[in-house]
């Protein structure tokens, strides 16, 4: 895999330009996944791309999977430090399908719930629905996004080497979950764009692989 040095700002501008010229694969909305471990800057990357799209006149909604955690009683069913539960049981993928992707299908309402559950209070957030107008772009960020058949029009994986991930992860018990994710989902092979983020000051990327409009 060949990487090319880039800045976060240039990355956001390049992806925004690509998205602005892209026809949605289904429905009237574009859906983008920004995938990466919690120590990778997935939220910051999504916000940068969103800002670049807004400058182009596009409506944008940034959603984090951290707002779609399952209740603590389900997350901690097998203990608070079970890596398999973290990998496959912490995030409410059913709610993401229902509340985020469903409204953006062909003929959908565009009314998206931006978050569902507050892990601090362990209660529903009761956030109001947000209407994303036709032509708008959803930017969903968080870990383990690939492998769920989410209907993304573009996927970006922020890659950390095992050494960088181990060095920067505050909860080392989660590391086996990311090893499993690499084995089962192969995010570096599956994503449209891979960004090497070992040193957040000096990112590098693959370009948009398999497309002719961005460098590869």
C-alpha cells in the first residue's frame, strides 16, 4: 500500500470536492463513513470534511457512533472489560440502521436522530430529530464501521499501526477488539480511502483507490 503525504486540510478539501461531484448510490443523500479507533481523529476529520462541504453549499450532518451506545446493562453483560463485547455489543447498530440510515433511503423522510443514548447518565438523550434536506451529506464517524453493510457512498479509514494504537490507547483491554476487526473486516483493504494517522501532525493517504479523479 503506497501512501502520499497530505495535510488534514487538503484531505478534507479533496474529499469534499469528490463528494460534491458524486451521485448518491441510493436515495437523495450521500452517506460517508469515517472509521477509526477512538484515538484516531475521526470526529475532527468528519468536521473538517463537513466544513469544506458547507463552503460548497452542501447541507451536512455529522453523527458519532458514541451517541448510539447500548445501555450499560447490555454493554457490561460480560464485564466492563470484555473485548469481544466491546467489538460486537457496545454499539447499537440496529438503532443506526433505523434512526440514521433508514430515513436517508430512497423515498425517506430525511429526519435523522443525531444521538440516542448518553453513556454518562445511561439514559436516552431525548435529542430532537434533525432534517437533512435532499442533496445533503451524512458524515458518520466512529470505530468498527466497516463490516456491517452500512450503505456508505464513501468510506475513509484512519489507520494506526499496532504500535501506535497500543501507545495511544488509554484502555489497553480494547486492543484485542481492534486486532479482531483487522482480521474480520480488513478495513485497510475495504475502505475507499486509507489515511495513515500514526503521527497526527503528518498524515499520509492512499488517495481515492480505484477512482481516476484523485491521486492513488
